[in-house]
C-alpha cells in the first residue's frame, strides 16, 4: 500500500518514540535539490506571471544548464537586444532565443525576516 520509505522521514501513529529517529539520515537540502552542482545556478524570480504554477515574485529558481529541455519544461532564456533573462515554457520560447538552462526546482520562502 505504501511505497519505499524516504530517508530522513518518519511516520508516526500515536505518541512518537524519540529514540526511533536516531537511526535516520539527516536531510540534505543540497543533495535533494541539486543533482549536478557544476551546471546548476540560482536565479531570483521577478514578476507574477507564474503564479498559476506556484512560482511567485522573489522565489528562487534552481536552473540546470546541462539538461536538454523538454517541451513542457520551464526554461531560462535570453535574446539579443533584451537586457534580462526570461522564464517561460520551452514550447513558448521565441525563435532565435538562446536557452540558458532548465528550471528543475523552485524555492518559495514564506517568512522573510
């Protein structure tokens, strides 16, 4: 019924036993979000165009330059004469634009203090 256990995550029913968590590996956010450190970059998102996808102004996009984009991927791209990078679905990138990388994750910060 349930899949394989996820390292670092436990499920408790009733009162949890604190001693049972001693055997868990710690969660490594770097390992979870970045598969290829050499080709991975972070971008701060500006604008509200991607709210419907759960990407908001000031979020961080984790971008991998080593991946070949698929039609449904979000990508970072730029075009000659533009003064900034753009984000859009790969299938919507204008002809002649240079694909910079594929968005693999985003980080949304709820509390900013």
